[in-house]
């Protein structure tokens, strides 16, 4: 059937029932050229594919932001390769939606070694409770990799948001939470045996290039979502380089070199929930515009799976196991930093000290607040208890009084009968 049709098409031309534009060779050429350009443009914007492979069986990988976007794609890909995945999630493990997600992920990847730990990255207390519980173990728990994908974005035009502890939300979640978590988990990372390849992967964003200096205060009057987000990413990169030096300065008991390496990754612009929130400006009108122009987002933005490719490269490329840490990966190749202050030891020292002081001050203030609230609650509970006891005593006294009155009435009736 196809051969006679092709023969007739070559000898007699296109059938008459085709529309005129479909019988015009130039129109068909233009359509084919446009489709080819879109295909090539889509392939270019999708970025590089990770070609590195690695046996992940038995390796413990801790991931933040692993339930959506690039973090979910990364967790799925590593779980398919046999890694044990520890998801640090804002929701408690008992949440039905999270339980369903983990169940589906286990079924899709044929990997049962996936579970969640409750960590609220907007709370210093929640981070400390989890991290201290993790390191409070003898011998030290295995930890091969930490991938910090969690990020929050305040849409353009929206007001400044603070956490329950009074810290600006993007500064807290995008930077300070990672600083606090890695600082407490540092002993667990340094205690890993020398034959393990330990990697700390910090996804970043090219917005750090336009960030204001991190050691300068960003006053509320000059605060904008874009500047605050870029500043949090720049701070994370400066801290990551300093954290690598902190690890290298540790003298192992076996006198062998440090085997933990910090790796930065720029995954590029992807169609993630955070990107959609930024593009739609957090409004229904913005969402309608985004949906109407979705074809442009589909062409120029990566999918979550393609955005995860550079992170997977950082997790599995064997060459990154050798040499110094603190490298930046973009499109599955090593690139240089676009700002010199990322490598500045003076800026890193000031940032580290300021972050430590902020955490210490905030934790002290809120510890005192929790203590006062606990005392107030204890006083309230004691007052309620005393009130309840007084009520019980009054009820008992009333019962006894009524009983005596009944006894008196009974004795009086008996006396009358006796007469």
C-alpha cells in the first residue's frame, strides 16, 4: 500500500483532495524549516544530558526539596540507581500526601529504601532537633551525600515575608538553613571512613551574579524579592567555599586527606514550582498569562528532569572524587565563578561570624520565649488543676452536707413514728 501511494505521489503529484497549502512545496519547506528550528532550539535550551554513571547501591543520600521540581527528579534518578534516600520534608512523615508520594516513588523506582524526616527549614529549632538526633549515634551513621535543593521564592511585587523567628524567609530557607544544617552535621561528614566518596552538592542560580554584597545589610526600604533571592544564593556559594576549607582543616585520626567535597551546581532555568511562582507573580492573572504562553516556557525552559542532569553529574562523575572541592558545575562541565567575592576569605569570615551570631541570638531569644511560654502554660495548667480540685472538694462537701441532711430527716421521721 505505501509503495503505490508514493509512486502515484511522485508521478502525478499530491492528491487533489489535499488543501492548496499542503500541495505547495515552498509552504511545506517553510513548515519543515520552522519545525526544525523549534526542534533545535528546544534541544539547545534543554541543556546537556548527564552521561556519568555510578553504582549507588548502599549509599545514603540526604535531600532537601526532594518532593517537587528538580529535587524530586534528582531523588527519583538516584533511587532508581539503588541509593538510600532520606527526604527532609516540611510535612511530617505521617502526612497522607507525603506517605502517598513516598509509596509511589518506591513503586516507580523499585527501591524500598526511601523515607522522610520532618525538618522545617524555616525554623532553626527544627533543624537543630533533626541534626543533633542524626549525629547522636555511635558509631556515626553512614552519610555519603547531601543535596540541598530546597529553595523558596517571593514573587515580584510581593511584601517581605519573615519566618516565625523573625528572619527574612528567603535568607533563612535559601542560605541560613543550609549553613545551620551543615554546621551541625559537620562531625558526621568528617567521621565517614576514608574509602567513602562524600559529596555536599549545593544547587545555585546565576542570579548570584547581580547580588548586592552579602556583608552589607539589605534594609527593608531597599528590599526587593530579586535582590534578596540573589543575595541568599551568593551567600550560599561563599559559605560553601568556606565550608570546604573548614572540612580540609580537620585532621583525621588516620592522618589521611579529607574525603568530603563541596560541589556547586547551576541547573539552569527550569519549569519548577518556584520558577512558575516567580513568573506568575503569585497571582491568578499571572497564572492565566503563563498558561496562555506555555509554549514559550516549554521551548526556552528545561523540564525538571533536564534541570537535574547537572546535579546527577555532580553526584556521579568519578573525576569529581579527585582534586580539590568547591567546583562549580553547569551543563555537566566545570565552569569558573562569575564573581571574585565568592573566593574571598575575608568576606567568607565576616559572613560566617555574622551568621553564627544571628543563629545564636535568635536561638537564645526564642529559647527564653519558649521557656516563659512553658512556665505560663504550667501556671495555667496548675490553676486549672487547682480550680478543678476546689470544684471537686466543693462537690464532695455538698454531697456530705446533703447526706447529713437526709440522715437528720430520716432520724426525725423515725422519732415521730416511735411516739
